[in-house]
């Protein structure tokens, strides 16, 4: 076809830039054995044991940026074995691995640690070992985008410290099986801090113990399954205030831990955002997934992070994203982006967690989509759709949203805004908002407190809708370029086809002639007649507001 003689319509991307995206594919990444040691969730040295419980017990010296302590691993053997792998960054020292009161041998390679037991661990047996370690964890310079511990000071000059480690891995600061496929069923987090400071971690505060040297140990009990990157420490001279929310499962406790200088601002900002957020999220996705552990917001010296039941907040008590509307529509200026987005991860990322971070679109696409649903809840459907449409300006179409498996690597950052727009297209195709809400709520029920794969999520949608939506998911998740709807008018007949890479792509799409109502057509990748009476080259219109596609009319 000759583009110079075509009329091009697009929803945020011209055909020329779509073609460029295909031509300028990034070079294939190269991976090392260290990447595989970290990212391979199917390694026999990891699958041989199923985690049941951790007790992380550490002491933080903020002045020396030094962390020391232990982590107890309690597990069930899935087969007979004598050797297993856990993970801890190489700059931290494993002092000993203790099993049944005795030290057992271990070796290290990159950031992986291999433990050898004195006798075979039998399939089905419940065992435990404890890793003792110490060192100076990596300092995160640009958290939450890089990983490690963040060190800052409050207005009075007191230490203010937080962890942030998604992507790089929790083993950057504590020993664990550092993958998302295996979550502990529950956990105890004990953090000892200097006199005058507090630690706030996940779950509920069980006990505070003052030690002989004046330091205080804070014990936090997590009663729900938790992924490793969500485990958090937050250390500072925090002040606490609280509230409750009457939600779908009863009374949910709301606890807020903030620096003294932020107390007045926090009371105002949290009151304006948290309960409306919970009302919207529960309406669309079902009950908050962690009633047993409560909901917390904690002042953080970085932008924010979705730490389960202990959401880190650093948006400077501003609406928008640090005061800016990512959508450029004005709707994003009316609420606090970090409170809404990071709390949305309680449903997608924390309740439903992907086994491999290559599938992180499940976390980010649904959570980004939850922003538009929040806008819809507050200001109406049209506002939510406008917000979502505005987010397209952030899309790069640079590489596939799904990353390479087994090497601890995410895909394109388009998993946020492009993924959210993909989900909205599915809503448009289903064309039944009550059913759409039921589908979203069913996700939380079907995969409650589970780890999942992309295939499981797609199969769920296929089964619940009775449609084969796999080619649509594949085009938007596994390919960088957009599908292009080509239409031609030949002898007063409208012909249409999809130009797409996903096999079997046949997405229903809304079209009309100017002044008429939209109707669905379902082109395939073959040029075929479609029924649209009165269509001409100049009056045919495609719904590019609800569809993020390229359109070519010849």
C-alpha cells in the first residue's frame, strides 16, 4: 500500500511511528548465569522446598548503615533433597547457616547461596534452618526505581530509613528465596532500632520490647501470604494516628505513621483519599485482600511503594504525581496518585502476584487501570475514560510488555499505560459494564492470595467471557507495535482487515459513518467485506477513543 495516498487516523500513534517501532526493535538482551540463578523459578534447588514461614530478625544501625541479624526459613520438602538455594547479595556476609542447632556447610555463587544438609530432607517433611548475616546493604540512590535501603533525615535531623527493592530483589537486604513464585503463608518481622526511633513493617504490631541498651525491638506479625519484595522496614521518629473503614468484610483498621512535621498535612490528605480509594477498589475488585493485617500508610523518604499492608508514601502530600497529572486531562489533579496507585497494588501485585517478573503487566496494567476506575467512581464514566485516553501520551511502543522468562527481567514500561488501555478495550468489546465488574471481582476470588502466570489470567478471561481473547492479549503483550485496522472502499463496498502480528487476530471494533451510531464489526487478517451501509472513504469513522490502534483508510 502507498501511505502517501492514504488517510491515517490514530489513537495516539501514527502508522509511520508504528512502522518505525517495528523497524527499530531493540537488540536482544544478553543474560548471565547470575541472571538465571536469580530468575529461574523452576530450578530444582528452589522448587525442592515450599516456603511456609519466615522470621526475619534484624538490627539496624542507621549511623553506620549497618544491618545484622537472621532469618528463619520454615518449609515443606516437595521431594527428597540434600541441597537447596536461597539468595543474598554478595556484599552481605553469611556468617553461618544453622540447622538443628548446628552449622551446616554452604557455598556462594554471585548472589546465590547453596546449603548442603547432613542427611536427606524427606519429601513431605517440615523443616527449618536459620541464616545469620550482616553487612551494609546497598544504598538506593533513586528509590523506588533502584533497590536497597534509603537513608534520610527528618526535620529534626533524626534518621529516617526505608527499604525499597522491587525488581532488583529482596535479597539486596535480607536472605530469602528471592522469587515471586513461592510466598510464605505468614511471617514475623522483628526490627531493632536505636532509642527514640520506631520501625513500622507489614502486618500488625505484636509487641515492642525495650532492650538493655535502650534500643527497641518492634515485632510485626503478618497473617497473610506475602511476596518477598513487599517485606519492608520503615524506621523513623513516626507519629501514629488511625481510623477505621466499614468495608465489604467488616471493619478494616487504617493506621498512619508519619513524621511529626507532616502530621497536619497527612491527616488532611489521607482523609481525602483513603476511604474513597477503598470504596472504589472494593466496588470494582472485591474486598480488600488483607483485612487480617489491616491497611497502613507510612511516610517514606522515596516516592512510594506497594508494600503489603504497609504502603510507603512519598508524594509530598500533593495531588497528582508529585503535583502533576500524568494524563494531561485535568482529572489526575483531583486526587493523590501515590495513594491510589500504590494502594491499588494490594489487589494486583500483592493479592495476585506473578510467578515471574516477566509477567509484571498483571501487577501494573490492572493497577494503572484502577486509576481510571477510581476517576470513574468519583466523577463518572466519561471522566474515567478521558483520563485513560490521556495516559496514551506516556506510551512508547518500544518493546513487548512481557519480558524474557527465567532471568529476572521485566518487559516494557508500557505495561502501565498501554496495558491499562488494553484492558479498557476488552471492556469495550464485552460491552456490558455489569459483566465487566463481575469479571474484575472474579479475578480476586479466583486467584485469592495466589501466584499466577499470564496464561492463567488469559484463560480466566476466555472462560468467563466465552470468547477467545488470546490473540488480543498476545498482540498487545507480546509485540511492540499496535494492530492497524485497514479499510478500503471498493465499488461502494467497505472492505476491512487487521494488520497484526498475533496469529488469529480478529478483534471486534466499533465503526460508523459520520452522524450514525457505532456498531461492531469483526475483521480478520484477510481483506473482506463488512456491513456498514453508506460507508465512503470520507465518512467512515473508527472508535479510536476507546481503541488504542492504528487506522488506515484507503
